[in-house]
C-alpha cells in the first residue's frame, strides 16, 4: 500500500471511464466478491464521532439503500458523543472503521497506526461559539473564562494558540453536548464551547441564546472535517474491504445530498425519533457546503493539504515533526499489464476529446443551474437582510414603509380601517446603562417576541427605533386596536429579564388612518403624541 494524491475531478473521470471501457465494465462485481471473501465474518463496525445526526447521512443512506450490501459488507454504525474518541475505539479493536478529522495526522505521528481513507467534509465545521457579552469580542477574550471543549478538537486548540490565546488562562471543561450550557441561568454555565456550524448555532438560536462565532478560517486555518479512517493492520490485511467501504459511503453521500428529505425521514424513524425535521434540514444545508461537491469528488484526499495541516499543527506545538508518512493515506494502485498502456495510447486522443467535450457541457450545465440556485438563495438572503431587523427579527423601517404604503392604498380602496400602535420601553436607557448592552438586547428581543405573539397573519410588527416598536393592524377598528394595545401592555409588564428583577413597562400610543393623511408619517405623528400623553400619565 502506498499513499498517493487522488486525480483531479476531470482527469479522474477520464481515467475511470477509460479503464471501465477496456476492462469490459466487469471490475465492480469482482471487487465486491473479493470483499466478501477476505475473511472478516463479523459485522464491520464504524465508530461515529458524535451522536446520530445528518452529519453522518451518507452512512445512513448506504445502509438503507443497500450500498453496503452491494459491496458485500455487513456494517453496524456505533454512535459517538462528546467524550468518545473514535481513534481510541478503532485502535483498541472496538471498531474496524471510524470517523475522525484532521487530528488523525497528530495521532499517526504519535504512533497510533491510523490510515485516512476518505475525507467527506472538505471544510471543517469546527468553530468556537461564545455567549454574546460586552467583554467578549475576540477569541483572545476567552482568557479568564470557561471553554467547554470536546474530544478530538486539536484543530481548535491550534487555532487558539496561533491566535495568541494563553491556554493556561482558559478554564477548560468536558463537553456536555448541550449548547444550553451557554445560557446565563444554566447551572453548568460556561462562556464558550467547541461547536459545529451545522448544529450548535441552530440550537442556540432556538434556545434564544445570543452568541458570537469565532472561526479558525479567520486566521487561515482551513482543515478537513469528517474523515473515514481505519488501522494500518486492517488496511494491509483487507484492502478490498477498505475500498468497498469507501465506495459504499461515497455512494451514500451522493444519494443523501440528492434525497435529503428521504434520508431525514429514515433518520427520524430509525435513529433520532426525538429530533425534528427543521433541525435536520438546517444541518443538511450546511453539510452540503462542507462536503464541497462543486469543487472536488466526494471523499477526495490531498497529500499536499495533509502536509499543510501537519505544518499548522507543528507551528502550534501539537506535533514535533510536520512530515506526513507515505502510507498515511489509503490508496492502492493496481499494477497494469502492458496492453493497457497500448490501449491508452491508441484511444487517448479520441477518448479524451469526446470525454472532455461531454464533461465540459455537463459541468457548464450543472454550474449554470447551481449559479441560478445560488443567486436565488442570495437574493432571498439579501431581501431578508434588507427588510428585517437583525436583533429582533421584526420588520425594519424599509419593510414597514413598503407595507404601509400598500396597506394605506388597500384600506382606502376597500374603505377599511387601519390602526397603528407605537410602543416605547420606559426607562430603557437607565436599565441598559445599569446592566449592559447584552441585557438591553435581551429586553428588545423579549418585547419583539411579545409583539409577534399578538399578531394575525395580516398584521406587521416592526422595530421603529432604538427601543421603539410599531404594530400595524389592517382592517381593525379603534376599539379592537385599543384591546390589542392593552393586552400588549399587560404582557410586557409581566416580563423580567435576568439579572434584573424589575418588570419591564411600556408607553403606548394609537394612531388611525384618516382621509386627509398623506402617508404613514401622519398616522405615526398622532400615535407618537398619544404615546407621550400616556408616558406623562405614568401608565
């Protein structure tokens, strides 16, 4: 066995197709038969590096679609977790294969006989997720704070060191697997945690925990993520099983990315019945970007990139020697008989021309579709950014003005009522100064959530200014608008935001469309005057 760089996508496609033509398309059944006869009778175990989630969708697809079976493999997936080290499991004989990451090169140079088989994540999802704090703006601010760190996170340790963080001043605690430890009221409260971009940010948002992200790519660290590996001994003894495993999981990932909903349904029915489709769908979209199918083939490994990874680990003091062993990457080259080279010479010109032309048209069409999809997604993102307040998720002034113009026109055409509630938090500046901007942000988010809770589909809530909110109520008479306003007043008066035990309060003003109004500003002027009468009355 020898480590070699895999061919680029176009060259690899050409080589595979040429060899398939010359070999009569008969190699794969023979390879599967060889895999069946290599003498491993018990199921092959794959130690996953985390709990069951879309991160391993390629393995689930290979299982449910029979790709393992097609390759003559009987496979069992072993769930991981925050304290599970896949390398220890595989090297000790607890599994034949594992899912690791770029830390594999550290383990190999430290004497553990691991062999990288295929990198499924061309980009690492590792980041540090920190609770949003007035005194925590950069990764160096983690000094003197508590960091929850999982196993096999040497990439993040290298990031911290190379970013100038004194790790002796960072309190490191074992990972619980629960991002809610970042919450202010959590009994095991921490300041930051190792995280995957595909998972923890989603749960932080859902738990209403304001966070900021520190990304190793900010200082040029861009490593492989999830990587299939085995031991040197297993690869030497059962090379065809290793190749069969790689083929099956690559097919699995191709299927999973193309049929995300189907695989999510299988996961919910088989592995994670307690999870939800929204979370897995979010994870699927991030995972697709991490795999990077628009750049290279799924599973692609590069020796030069592993050397770069080793150099970075060496600079960070996590390796003493930046050399990558020749046999660290699993890639067996079959010796070719002389007639193969003759056929290659005879067919190369015609075959290369035809394949390159076909591949060029295929890639052009694929890239065009991807570009259209990317532009549509970008337009949606930009539209959301342009019309949404990023802190509260409510409409911003721009969306408010556009909707108001349309509603005023509609109300006049159909002779409908249109009411506006203007809301201002009382003594917000004093509270913000006393408890900090993070506290102020949480207050605004809580009030925004309250505003949204009273809306109908046709209503609109917007952040109008710093601590001012506006609710527009189409087809609503004055009495009903008053009822909504009083309900809002009561609900906001029931809000207390940690660490303050003082309930929030708000002053509210009402405004209504009249025949003489030139636009929304006229309605708001009356609501504003009404609100200040309310504020002076001390309500």
